[in-house]
């Protein structure tokens, strides 16, 4: 009996194409894997380089801005020092003739008083003129006194100061005039504000000057807001805000310069804010202003505890 061979099942035609295709894909995959890691690594390196460059550029720009600010502060400090020395010399030179004028005015008053007592007519105008000269001499003396105060190296006498109480004491000095003009003063004092190590009399001078400026800026019917707050564990801030006429943008960089004033001639010497700025700097603090025309002004003082 003859043994028959088993039938063989023929392969599907697709098999002849699928197997080589799979083999080719595998080969391509193995070939591309190194390139894939290479490309991914290049992209990651490029991204890191971009972020690092951007970070360094930001730091360089910040350093340049800080350098420009320090340069401007140095120039301002040198300018203020030069003006201070010049002001001191001018004040001393002016004080001498003012003293002589004052003495001569007093002598003329005495002589005119004697003539008036003898019944000489027409002396009232002369006496009025003498009084006006005397008033102007006193005003010039006040200006030279401020010049000397600006030029003098004020060494702060440090002691523990209650800022809220100091501001309140100065506020009461101007509040009567403010109420008469329809100006309301709002207190936003932080309760339990820590005392600062500072010079009380010098700070009183600064606060009083800012309050007087606020009243002048409002003129009538407005609000002054006084604020104290902690800004860090080692500093506090004082804000004096008014809703007065405001300061033009082009004047904001000049208001701390000596002799610069926005008041009409005869109403301001331009030394008040300069002296205040010098005082705060010597107390180790920072003085800034923010203002908008027809909306108001905010002066901010930062003091170390």
C-alpha cells in the first residue's frame, strides 16, 4: 500500500510582501532611533540655551537699570552737595547786609516816632514804608535761614519715636486752618505701629511741611489722607495724600531740587521739599512722590525701624 504525502497549504500572496515590509520597518526604526535621540537632544540643548540667554539678558538689563539709577543718585547727591556749599556761602554773605538794613530800619523808625510825637504831619506813609521794609527783611532772613539749614550737615539725634503720635501732633497744628477751608483730614493709622529709631524734631519738620503743602494744593473743599503701615519686618511707611491740583509730570523730577517751586513768585522759596528730602535721606529712609494733575498727590516716606 502506497503512503500518500500530506497536502501543503500554500502561503497567502500578502505574506510575500508583509514580511519584507516588516523587516524593512524594523531596520528603518533601528536606523532612526539614534537620530531621534540626537534630534531630541539638540532641541533640548537649544531650548536650554534660549532660556539661559533670556535669563542672562534680563539680569544684564536689570543691572544696567540699577547702575543708571545709582549713577543718577550719585549725580543728584553731588549736585545737592555743591548747591549746599554754594548756598551756605550766599546765605552768610546776604545775612550781613540784611542785619545792617534791619538796624537802619529800626533807627529810622525811632527817628520818625520822635517826629510824629512832635506833631510833624505826613509821616504815616513813611512809617508804612519802614514796616514793609522790615517785613521783607524778615522774609529774606527766613530764606537765608533755610539755606543754612539745607547746607548744614544735620546729624540726627536718634531716639525711639512714636510715629502715629508725631503725625497726630503735627496734624492738629494745621487742622484748624484746614477745617476753615473745608478740608477734611482722614487718619488711617496702623494700630500698634512699632516705634522707630529716628530724630523726632526733624521728622516733625518733614510732616508739617507736607501737611502745609497739601493744604495749599487743595485750597478749598478737599481731603487729606494720612496713612501709616508696616511694609516689612524692618521698615514702615508714611503716606500723605491730597486730592488737590496735582503736579505736572514734567515737574516730578525737579520738586526735590533746591529753589524749584510751582508756587507763584513771593509765595515759596523752593527749599521746603529739598530740606525734607535731605532729612529723610540722613535718617536712612526713602522719599518718593506720585502725582497726577487735577487728581492729587501722594508723598511716601519709608523709614527703617
